[in-house]
C-alpha cells in the first residue's frame, strides 16, 4: 500500500524554461519564437475539469489518464559534472532534427519514470521538443549523486540543476541540436524553476532562460507545510493514524463528471497528509545519514516518522544551511518559497497555472498572488486541485500551445 499510495504527483513541480546556450545551440538560434509564452497560451479551449472538488481532483488525477508508453526514450549518463561524486542519469526522448529542449522539473519526490512524469514527457515530445528528465533534486538518491546538501534549500538545488542542464546541452546526443531550452515545473519544481531563473540572470551564466511554465507551484511553502502537517495530525488523527482506514482511496477510479464525490473531505485530507508524511520520514532519515548530521541518534531512528514538515525545516534544514551561509534563520529559509516575491522580483517570460481549490494553498494567499501579477501571467483555474487537471484535454492543449 505504501508504494501504491505515493502520490509524488501531489507535491510535484515541473518547470520548463526556454534557454539559449552560446556555442552549444543549433545555428538556427535566430528561429527562436518571438511570441511570449503568455501570447502562445492566450487562446486555450474552455477548461474541462471532471470534478469541482479540489481534494478529489488531487487524490484521483493519477487515474484520470491512460498509462503512457515512451517508445523512443533512452537513458543518458552525465559524467564528470563539477562537484558531483557520481554520474547523473537522465531520460531522453529526442527528435530527429534540431528542436527546442524541454526540461521537466519534477515534484517533491517524483521519479522520471512515474506515470505523471511520463505523461508530461510524452506530451512535451508531441509538441516538437527534445525532452530530458531526471528525478526530483529533492530525492535523497539524487542527493547521493550530487551531494549538494540537505534537501529543501532552493538556492543550492537550483545550482545543482543548472549544472545538470549545462551537462545535458554538452552531451553528444544533443550538442548542436538544441535551438532553445524550456523548463516546465510542477509544484515544488515550479518554485525551483524561479530560483533557476534568478541564478541565470547573473553575468556569465552558462545559459539563459527565455520562458517558464509553472504548474501548481505552492504559493507559500510555509503555509503548505503547515497544511500538510494539519492533514496528517488532525485529519488522519480522526482515523487514529490507521493506514487501513485509507484503503478506500487506494486505486480508486474517479467517478463520472457530475456524480457525488464518494469520500468525506477528512478522509481525502488524511490520505494527502499520510502520503507526504511517509515520504518525509525517508527524507529525514536519509539526510541525517548522508550528511552525518547526528540529529537522529541511532537508537531513535524510528522517530523519523514522527517529524513534521515544520520540524524538519526548523531542526534539520535551517541549521545545516545556516552553517553553509545560505540562510540567516528559519524565516529566511521559508522565504525561499514565497511565490509572489519570486514572480514579481524581475521581468521574465513566466506563466503560472494554479487551481483556486488547490488544498496545498491558502485561498487568501492565492488572491494576493492574483492581485500582484499581470492577468496574462497567471491562469487561475476554478477547479483542479493540486495538479488534478493534468489528465484533461485542456492541459494537453496548454502543453501543445506553450511548447510548440
């Protein structure tokens, strides 16, 4: 059940940045699209969400699309990346001619072979892009390859991802065959994309970003952490933290549009809380071991499952990154995940997609984001939950328009 129930899909974040890389991109760089991302997605079809319940959309969207087979994918190994102790493996689906390169940045604990990741990879490929994906940089198995530090520091993770993308552009399969680079970021990956853009504005950056599509990035990382902790402690607590009570959610096939949602809100929140807490347990235990923090004494390793997201930031991530000079204090750490600040700090070609009923956001903070951004920079869906719209025809049209 634990394996089936991992909705890495929930917190996920994919971002697609359009990038120019001097000396590496194909000679037809001048053919780069002159229209902005906002212009390309201006005339989408009407939104077609099968449910008006954000919680239900969140827990069922992985069942809302058919299984994807990537027939022409291949695994590439990126060796010798500066500062990385091990090679990084990426999944590539390549066109037979020069094309834009789309890099999906995946959600919190997603793998590039998860069904959602394969859906996005296939649709990006259909739009005419080369597509190269890799597991979420938050995952400890990626951390073992990059050794970039305790998970959750966007600045450090952005630095690592920039190195990976630069290595992709230099790989023999892609060198001279990329006309521009685009990133698509879902949830956590969306916030990460903003930090990548910030770093690439610096003089001497290895490549430049021209656009980013953000899918369900959390509006405020601290708020989302608090909500996830509440869903586990309060809502899962109603069921005495008994995983067997969550069995009705396992493998549930979505009901037809217009039908009554068969689950109570408390049960759906409990399921979301459980999924994230189960993943956090691994993050706490593995980061403590990988970076020799000693926060968990060996006799108390089982306590890793009791940690909340807020505790992880306060007691593990913040002290580590304070010692590295990346953050001043806990508040500074949380500010990394302030989407409004990230999107309003500088001009860039970014479009953000958020559903009004995303259970990982505070509706008031969503409204504040709406007020702060130009109308063509935010697609605020009436329904769809957290990434719950990815199986719709509307989403397919979005990808085809954005990445054509």
